[in-house]
C-alpha cells in the first residue's frame, strides 16, 4: 500500500541525488581550471555528498520501513532514528574533521552550521522517541525538508567562500 507521503518523499530523494551531482561537478570544475584538489576541497565534496545521501536515503526509509508492515507511528519513529543518529554523529565529528583537513580552528560560521545540524538531528531524535504526539509524519517531513534547505544553503555559502578565495589568490 502506497503511503500518502510517498510522492513528497520521492521528490526529496531526487533532489538529494541531484545535489550530490552538483557537489561532484564543483570538484571537477576546480580540477578542470587547473587548480589542485586540497584535503579541504576533498572534505568539502565529501560532506555535501554525505548530506545528499542522508537526504535521499532518509526520504526512501519510510516507504521501506512500511514494507516491513510497521504501523504508521513506527514508520516515522524508525525512520527518524535512522536519519537523526547519523546527523548527530556528523555534527559531533565535523569540527575535528574540518580542523584535520584545513589545519585551521573552526570559524564561527561553521560552528553555527554545526549547531543547526545538531538541532535538526534533535528534531529527528525527539520524533524517534515518539514525543511528536501523533504528528510523526509532519515532524519527519519538516525536519528532512529543513535539512535539505540547510544543506543547499550552506553549500552555496561555502561555494561562494571558495570562489572568493580563488579570485583573491589570482590577484
């Protein structure tokens, strides 16, 4: 039986996969114009590919869990846990990964971004605990959409920073 939310979920999954493609294209363009791929650039691409995979797989989880005959509330609780835990782990480990790749301390804007990821992961985890008072689907879909908007927005801001650095280094 098809879930009422399936169309929305599949649309988000497609957008997540498209996002992964754009992330890869940026790295290819950097190499095409003759710039070497630094460890930070590889981390940049890896992080946004992770984001796209979390979005895509997260969107496909509820229909998959539903195939296992889980009830509606369990579908959203299990799916929320399976998205919330990786996001929380990402938020907790990213500053150290970034520091290792860049050799720099974590800037304020990165700390803010990590805080947003952790807040979104908490929304998923609250939903996973069944505390959404019968609004599990709405919380899951809202949190996944918020994460997708955040991922695209932060990618555009990070891309802008990289392009500004390139322009300044050529002067």
